[in-house]
């Protein structure tokens, strides 16, 4: 999960100013004038183990091609300011690795992205070797914004043993989810762990996953607008009001008291004090007891580290009463090329990272880096097969297909093709990026679940806040 932490409006204005000062001369060619076969690549996979793994791939690339690559780890908090400063100085990196959709769209809207190189790389590799939904989400009406590399999914993880004991069906619908949260909310255990932190995009991701399931959209499609043209902000619709009401019931009535964060929601489930949790697929290696800094701590886990993994069920797509079909929330991360990139060397590097280096790239954390390039023309399932057998974990390594059943891995792989995202499909990717900076939805969800707003008022306020932010970006 990524976070565009700075104030997005200020960031956008700063970038625009930087563009005017330092980049206009390069807008026509989109490339540096004197190629030197030296690349600078920023990576949001900045954790030390992942940086080390990426550096090994880079070293092999340098030995093979003679192209020099300076790899720089960048945290989510650093990224906006670093982009602004680099743009102003005319020293943007050539490429950025693992950039989420919202941030990529925001850079694209500010004129910082080279779209020709990704298009040529994808054509060279074969568009048919990529998941079609990933390509669609990372494109603007056919213009490739980046080369999509991998995805993570939002999951609903639940105590299957408790569900079976009480004769409860898997929580695949609003009705079954609410029923289970109520039934399993007993003394010493909450029905569910759901984020309410006003300062974290994780809260929006958790809410959006539930809202999408009920057909709640950020923006109406243009054809739904009675006046035609641009769609309207739709967060005050009946479907969205139901989503706000459901999230409020789950988090406030059946969740733990106080602000619930990315860490506390996980801790609640791992300790056995919660029957369900909404989290990303990055949870899976921790659920299996493969990370010492995030081990399951339930009473049964002391003698059996795999207890939770063995007794957890996982729902990938949820359906609400107003939803036409079950919906899957997740994110696609991409290799993004900047406007001033050294194009030929960057093209060679991205091609390598999506071929010879690809299995090691998504193999760094296969539970949260599901490959969106499924294979090659000659071996259509090559990368998906390698992913299924990939080692997951940090302190202990185990192949995913030895820890989790094939049925779950099938669901995760298929989930990439079902990912839906607020606004992106309506061409509002810049707004999505800004929402991740301003965080109006987490703030409103927090106020609602804290008892300060009714769900209907929360839906109304969310619509007004998003509409105002949208106008500010015009």
C-alpha cells in the first residue's frame, strides 16, 4: 500500500512551476540531448531486503548491457518532494519503479511522464502477454502511462474455524458479512478489524473495497450524466450511503474501540481478538508466520505457528445488495518513465526488468507482487507458474504453493483481471492521486465511526469534499 503523503494541491502546483522552469525545453523530444548510457532509477520498493534484491538484478543488467544504473530507494513520504525538487533542478530520474496508479496518473497529468517508451516496450514484449485489465488501468484511452509490472489485492480474511463452528457461510456478501460480524462479536473478541485512521490512505482503501462491492462509484460515467459530458461526483448516491452505513456498522459496532490503524487491525486478527480483518495480500506471509516482526500471537499460535494460516478463509471479491457483481479492489504498480529519460537505455532496462529480471522482481514478495505479465508468447503461463512456486516470507522462506492451496492462488491470480478503482476508469486518475494526498475520505470515515457524523452525513460531506478537490485541480 502506497501513500502520496504531501498536500497534493501544493505538490501539483510546485511540479507545474518546476515544469515551466526546467522542463519545457525537453517537452518536444521527451529525452535528454546527450545519451550517456547512465540511468538513475528510483524505486518505491525501498525496504532494505527489496533494495538488495533489486540491486542484484541491476548488477546482472549492467554486466550484460554495459548500461550503468544508479538505484535509489524512495519512501512514499519522500516521493512528492523529491519529484518537485528534481523537476525544478532538471534532474528527474529516468524511471520510477513500483509506482501505484494514483501517483502515476498524477505525474502524467503534470506532464512529467514519457508515454512513448512504455508503449514501445509493451509492443515489443507483446500486449497479449499482459493482463488486459492491468493495461487498461495503466492507460489513458490507449496511451500507455507506464509498463504495469505487478499487483496487490485487498482481501477479507476470516476465521474459517469459527465460521464453520457457528454454521456461518463465507462472508462474500454484505448480508453474510454483517451477520458474521454480529454473531462472532462476543466478549473478548471483535467481529471485525477495519481501519478508521484519518491520516492513512489504508482507511480509504479499506472503505473503497467495501464501497465498490455495492456499486458505489466516485464519479458517474459521463453517459449517466443527464446533461452529458463529464460525470458527477457520486458519493452521495443510495449505493454509497449503504456502503457508508455498512462500514460504520462494522467498524464502530463490531470493531475494536479507538482509532484502528494498518498495524492495529492486523494485530487484532493475529492475536485472535478479531474474527475478520480487511487487509492487503501483503498479509499472507505474515499470516503464515514467516516474518519475525509480525508473528501471529493467538493462543493456539504459540504451539503452532501455522494455526492462523490453516484456519483462515479468504474472500477476494465481495458483493453488496446494490452491486451488479462481486468487486475486487487492488492496485497495479508500474515502471514509469519520466519526460527527460534517456529513452533507448531506459527502454532496454525496462525490457530486461520485464523479461530476464522479472521473476526475481516479483519474487521479492510474491504475496503482494502478483505478476501482471503472465508469460511470453512462447510460454504464456511462464510467469504465473513461477509466481505460484515463489518463496514468500522474510525471516523464513516457503514456496507459496506449499503454504496456501491452489484454489486461493487461483483466486489471487484471477483477481488482477477483476480489479476496479474509483475514478481511474473515468479518466480521473489525477483526482485519485490527489485524494491520496488530501485524505478527505479517511477523515470522514474516522469522524463517522467515531460517532461524530451519521453515515448519510458522511456520504454527503464526502461528495462535497471530493467535488471541491476536483474543482481545485481544474
